[in-house]
C-alpha cells in the first residue's frame, strides 16, 4: 500500500500541473530518471514543503548567514519559478496563435493571460497551486483513507450511498453523481474538523486590533488554529465524538459554529485551490470506495504535527475488491 500512497501523491502532482500550468508534467511516466524534469519537480516540491516549517519555526540563522538548508531551499524555489515561467510563456504563445478566442475553450491559465497583460499573475497562481496544493491534498487523502479503514461502519454507509448513486461502477463520474454523495462529503468535512490537515491559517494584521482584550499592533501575524478550534466544546456539540451526521441539514439540534473548522481558510484570501482539492478528493473516494473495501489491521497510528497534520507511520491497508 505504500506504493499506492506514493502513486497518489504523484497523481496529485499531475493534476495540479494540468490546472496550474496547462500541461501534463509527465509525473506518472514509468522509470523516471533522477535528472528528468518530472522527478526534479517532485523532489523540489517535497523538499520545500518538508522544510518550510523548520525555516519558519526554528532559530532563523538563515536571516544572517545563508545556511545550507536555506541555500537549498532558495535553489528549489528558483527551479519552480523557472518551470512556471517556461510553461506559462508557452501558454501565452499558444494564446497568441489562436484564431478565435472563446472563454469556454480556454484553460485556467489561458483565461488569466487573456485578461492580464502582465503574466506575473499567472506565475503567482501557478506557484501557489503547485507548492501549496500538492502535499496538502495528498496528505489530506491519506488521513481520510486511514479514517475510512479504521471506521468500517462509516465506510459501509458511504459504500451504500455510492451503490445507490452509481449502480454500475464502470459509468464515468460526473458532477450530478458527486452532488448526491452527501454522506461521503459530510465524512470528509468531519475528518477535516477533527484532524485538520492544515493546522491553522495565518494572517498579518493590517490595523491595530484588540483580540480578547489584548491589543495587537499592525504587522503582527495572527494564527487561527483550526485544528484546535474544531475540537472545542464551546464551538462544537460533543466535539470529541466523530460524527459526520452533524454536517447534514437534518441534524439541526447540533451546535456547530460556522468558523470552528476552516480547513481552507476564509474570506478574500481563502485557499484558491479549494474547488480543485474538493473535486480531486471526492472523485478519488467515490471511485475507490465504490469498487474496493479498505481495511487496517495494524497498530493505531498517532497524528503528528509538521507543516501539516497527518498520520505518522506507514499506511498498510488491505484492499479488497467488492
């Protein structure tokens, strides 16, 4: 199953590359060599995300002396900028040669370039989606699959819902199918509430502010720890109980503060890839659980806080065809 998880992460790379750069990066190709572009992209993104917390949270010697970790981090970021510019410049050239421009025929990158004379916005979008979206989606899916495998009753409820929606598992999924997968989406939201992959959202104050009686000056970064607030009784009824039903409309007796769980943030600076992330997660779960049953027969895993919050250890699933 370890190979399945690695394959999942690489699949996310490919999907995000298609959206952010309007190109298939080739990460799913077999036998990638260490110096191939797809493998270098995978290695660079993994290194950046695994070490950003070290650079941010530990003593910042790199601010005064270019430490080896900082120097390698900068080289990784430079490589990402080079890749983004290469493919976005190619998209600009394709856009110039198109005879008729219909917005519905354009990719996300092309739509931005069609409205922006400066490609800088497209570069920023691509960097954000690639760097922030890759590990968060793959780690979120790992957490969801672990919770499904260790909660067979919940998995069975989702399976029965999917059988009703998709009697024939070979039928291609569409948005109408996913719209009906109400319980599956409630399960995902409950996993995010209890085990939020993103441990918090940071914002830099634009004005002097008073928070809970404390005067916080402009320019200070404030962190909203969604992994904490989502588990607080004052915001969520029976917060210690894993209960996907609380997200359904019929559970009107449940007290659930709208800001208790914000895995994607909120407001103008909420996660720009939220819809893409939700769609990838929903499609994967629907196709996987409709056709396979997940089991976990090993020592329970604890969750560990790094850059994200995810199970700490190997996900040794037993996968049974239904």
